């Protein structure tokens, strides 16, 4: 499964599992894009301006073709392309106008694979709470359809919630806390989904029905402040969590 989105950072970044937004609750496959994403549990670990992926590795170039960079003169968050017209990201990444950059690997280098498309609408979840980051999900309507090719592809949407223990992949750009990794190149990180009990024990009283946790209880690997993408591995579609 892919976690799409940005994770909120915390002082214990790299030492506790991440709280993520569910995207698997889905009632009607024929719903509009707006209602679809708002009922979908989007494994949203989305990025802010001081991103960190701890314990990760450089993604194989263009292997995460759904991954987008949100740009307003600089990269500030990530997201996932869900079809040629829509991107999902984190509500705490909201800006009224953004440029969506697709087909990127090194965000500081022109590689010939990029597509830059402005937003025409940015829609936050109506019940998003900045206090506890509940319902931290946002839709971005592209001003024109993306051209799908080997560098730009939508991520599959989930048909059911993934069970605890499912391995997922996070991807995004940002600080790696490593002297060798290049923060401008897309970074990947493999994390397991935790049980509801482990999640609640890690964050007592903080977990809502719209959240789940992914990570290692012993710490050391994390994607702090990265609204990037998390997807379930070893499935036919590599779908969003």
C-alpha cells in the first residue's frame, strides 16, 4: 500500500510510529471524486517545509510514478495522483493555489520527464481539524489533465483497509538526516501498519476512527513531516493505504 500524503512532524521524529489518515473507508465506487476522497481513508503522511525521511533510501527513479511535488516557488508538500485530473494530499498542506509537479525524481534538476500543471481547485476535508490533525486530507483538481506515461501514473485506490502487519512504502522529498542521501532525490521507506492497540498505546487518547499508525515501535525509521505517499506492497495494484 502507498501512504499518500504528508505526515505531521513531532519532536520524537524517528522514534515513534507515525499517525496517518485512513483512506480505505469507501461506500460507493461511483461516487464523485470529492466524496470518494473524503470517505476514502487516505494513508496520508504529507510533508511540510522541513521534511525528514529517517532510515530510508533513494527510490528507484520513476518507480513511484504517482508521486507529485506541490510547489509554490519551492517544494513544500507531496501528494499522489489518483487519476489524470485529481491529486490527493494532506489538508495541513493547504494553499489556495499550487503548482503540481509530476514525473520528478530529482526536484532540483530538469530531467525531461516532468509535467507542471497548476491547480484549478483545492478542496480540504470539511471536518479537518488543525488541533489534532483529524481528517487531514485534501483534493487538488488539476487545471488540465495530466498526460499518463511511464513517468506519470495514478495510484490505485484501496478496496478495503489493510490489516496490521501489512508492509507499506512511503515516498517523498526532504531532509534525510543522512550525510550521504540527497534530499532532492525521491526517498523511499518501508513501514508496517500497526495494530489499533499498538497505535493507541503509542498515542494515548489521540487516535480517532479516521487514523491509523505505521512504523516501528523501536523507532529509528520514519518519515517526519512528509506528505508523501504510502502504498501497500506486494499487491497487484500497489494501492493506497
